[in-house]
C-alpha cells in the first residue's frame, strides 16, 4: 500500500531566509555608521576630559609654585603625579601622546585629533564642526579652558 501522507517538515524556505538576511543587511547599513561616529565622539570626549584633568593638575601646581612645569608630558609626569593628579593621562582617545608646552605661567595641552596632525598653536581660535563626524581637528586646552575645540553651531 502506498502512503499518501504529506511530509510536514517544519523549516524556512529559501525566500524567507533571503528576506531575513536582507532585513539584517539594511539594519546593519543604517547602524554601523552611527556606531562608528559614536565611537569617535566618545574618544573625543575622553580626550577633552583627560586634558581638563591635566590642566587642573597644572593649575594646582601653578598655585603652589607660580610657574608651570616645563618639559614634555613624560618629563612633567613625575612632577604632577601622584600629588596633583593620581594618574596622569599620557595618550588621547586615539592613542596619540598629548602635546604639552609651557612658558612661565602659561601652558598648553594639545591633541592632534584622529589624524594626529597638530597645527601651529600660535593661531588659537575656535573651529566649527561642519559635520557630526569632524574628528580630525586639534583640541587645545590652555589657561584653564579649551581655546581650540569642536563646537557645533
């Protein structure tokens, strides 16, 4: 006797699988650029926070000594750490070494941004972010405030 019962196996058809893969691909295309931008923004904010902490440590040193510590970040590390700052950040959010300059009671801390190309610091001034993904520009902290930094207008 022939068995005419249909085989009712459960599973997905090829069309259903292709639709699911297409939906996942569309979500990934939308989400990945936003994720990458959020990572860069986090690095930028980390850099600015670290620069502010270093600046406050230098300001505390200035209050005690009337002159800013001189040298590179590596040379001022034993001067500021651990008395003025428990741990002195040496690198910005992108892994580049902070730039530091000082002359008497004037100091500047800088980061070259994502591309680590530092501009001439004598031309301080604000720059305006033209897009949300503008992370190549420098960030400079001097005299207790950011003097060159991204600002969206």
